[in-house]
């Protein structure tokens, strides 16, 4: 009787192990990734937002801001993922990324401490991988952004604004825009110097400006071509920026502290470059072939 019971237990255990092995081999779980697939014409984002808010008070010489990324697709997707970057005065201060399966919605939120007057700029990429069947995979995508000026000075009242409403705020906007633009000018000059690129052959955009191409094309491309360029761009940014900047010697460095990526789109429509200056002021140049 005991021998028979042992045989039954052995068969049950062996069957259980075989089932686990089958699931591992033939039904692999989705991996955290951003991969461009053809745009699904039947899927759209009902909402996609990046929001920066200021609490309006200081604690222990720091002020607090809230950074929130939300998005909702009009249907459940096989994989949903949102990725976001936050820049302060032109340098990367924070990153967020969340992915999940079998859902339509993602919400991410992070509190941030700051001091001194700053321009905060956030940009996000909202992504969905949609499986129509085993052989057909499509995607949906959208970008969102927000910016916020926070004034923390002995000569001004602690406050924040998106658009200046008085003379003091207008003056602060000019000052903080200049600080950020100087970072971008430095990045462009150093990147061009190292790469030997001729700026006359490219149209230049900041990553934080790319949301304008959600619903209109990058000249001279079509809206369909633009969607593919944007999707491939963010696929590359995830692999080579969010996960670490790859240097020429093959080593990786953390992207925190680096400048806002500059996107150089070739006027012959063949490729684009992404220029980034690391926290230690090393120039990184990433190239992407435009295949349309």
C-alpha cells in the first residue's frame, strides 16, 4: 500500500514539474522593454499626461515637488509601459519607469526635493504592445510633457508658475531659460566638436520638444514615418540612456546628471544622432539609422 502511494506521489510530482517546464519554455513572460511595432490604427490613448506640481512650502531648507505620469489606453494591452525623464536646469535629475501586463492604465508618482530657483522639465513616453494573435503584434504610443518654474530666492517669495504673470516672474523666466539654454549650447558645441558633424546638414530638436510631433510630422517626413522614427528613438533611449549611457570604450555610466538629449535629424532623411553630455561632461553620440 505504501509503495502504491509513493508511486502516485511520484507521478503527481513529475507531472507538476513537467507543467512548470512547459510554461517556462513555451509560454515565456513578457520582458520589460520598448520595441517599436507597426502602429495599431484601432488603439489610442484616452489620456497621457506628465504633471509637475509644487507644494508651496519648505521643510528643512528644501521645497517639495511632485512628479506624476499617468496614461490610459482605450483597451487592455498585452504590455503597457511608461517611461519618464525629469530635468532640472537642463540636467537629468530623475527617471521613472513602470510596466505591467494585461492592463490599459499606468500611474507613476514620485516626490522630489529641491532648493534654489529652478526650471523643471518632464517628458514621458507612453507605450502599449498589443497582440492581435500569435503572429500579429502592433503598438500604440504617445508622448507628454510638462514644465514648471520654481522660485526659491532670498529676494523673491517662494512660488511656482508655468507662464509668467508679472514682471518678477518674467525676469525669473529669462534667467532660468538662459541657464538651461547654456547647458544645451555647451552640449551641442562639445558634441559637434567630438563627432565632427556639420550642423548645416541637420535639423536640431531637444528631447523635451518632441511632444510637438505627437500629431504632426517631423519635416519632411509623413505622420506615419514620424511615428516610426519616434518609436525607434524611444526604443534606443530606453536601451542606451535609461539603462545607462554606453561610452566608446564599452563601459556604461549612469545617465543622471547628463544633459537633455539633443536630437539631430539629417536633412537627407537617412539617420539621426542623439547628443548627450554626461554628468562628468563627456560627450556621448548615439546614431540611429532611419529606415522608412
